[in-house]
């Protein structure tokens, strides 16, 4: 018997990219966790090293654990120390709850906020 809490097809992780006015939009779908975070880290590092502006789209994530939070905070540190343009979307309601519970939601550079 399969319970409803087991794997669902919509939980498959996907990372897609598109160009939008000089910014690379990296859209994530599914779960950002220990099993998936490394490929996102590697791609963000490549884009950072190429000095490409990045918008990390979190709107279609269904789950994020502490490794995802660490990824976001690390990218923010890279952006600050290397003058790299990195922004995030606000994310799904679940992601917003995780970021708020972790006390980091106010530390992220959201795409919908003006840059000083």
C-alpha cells in the first residue's frame, strides 16, 4: 500500500534557465534539499564567475531544507563580496514559511525591491 505522503511526480526537481534583459533567470521546481542543492550551487558559481546577473526563481519550489537556506545565504555573501548581481523571487508560500521560520527572509535580496 502506498501512502499519500510518499513520492509524488510533481516533486521531481527541475532547474531551467532563460535570459531576461541581461539577467539569467534560474527557475527551480520541486524540492531544494541535500539531494539537489549541489547542482544549483555549481550553476550559480559558474554564473557568478562569468559575472552574469542572476535571478533565482523560487516560486515553484514545493520544499526547501536547511541546505537550500545555506545556498541562498552563501550566494548573498558572494554577491556582496564580489559585487555580483544576485536576486531571488519571494518563493512559494511553503518556501516563505521556511525562510521566515529560519529568520532569514529579511536578509535576502528580493527582485521586487528597489536597490539602493
